[in-house]
């Protein structure tokens, strides 16, 4: 039975590799593969031609805005994804209206510089502001960004 020959990449370089390079090649190949796989998984955040939205595939559940109800627990945390439609400056924060084609919701955040038309993914707590007026409830659901 013949012994297996050592694998060498010297044909790629045109010369013989030193011993320390031969030992580090499997480590470098493994690291390169890990980086490529990691970058490929980030590549799933590309724009979709049918809806114009960014599909989020990083292990989180994006909640359609129409499913966010005013009776939800104030401690509920959701992820929403959509396009910035409007903005309103507040004293120490900003408010942005986000549209995801199922509905619209206001998000209160410390972020500044989100431009109209920008695609965003936001994590926030569901909040409800009650506004009783003339015997009617005109309150609104909004998110407070985490």
C-alpha cells in the first residue's frame, strides 16, 4: 500500500512553500470559507423587485404593521420593516412614519438622519397613546425604538 503524498500548493506560486505556510493553509482556508459564508448570509438583505421591500432573513420575525394592535401588551417588542414616509422632529427625539404596504405606524427614536424613502428595519416596543375626545377614543399605536 502506498503512502499518501503531502498536499502542496506550490504549483500556484511557482515555488516551494516554507513549512510554516504549509501548516497555516488549512487554517486560512477555513477562515476564508467562514467569512464567505457569513458574507453570503448577509447577501439575503437585497431588494425585492416585486414589492420594493428588503426581505429580512437574519433570524428575526418581522411583524406586518397591520398586525400591531392597540390592545397589545406595552412590553411587547416587535420588528417592523418598511419605508420612511414622513418625519416629525420632537424635543429630544425624532418621529418617523413607516409604511410596509400593510399599514403605517409612527416610530419614536433617537436616530436622526433617516431620509424620506429610506428602507429601514426597526426594533421597538409597542405603545398606545389614549386620546379621548367627545366620548370617542382617537388614540394611536406607535413604536418606541429599542
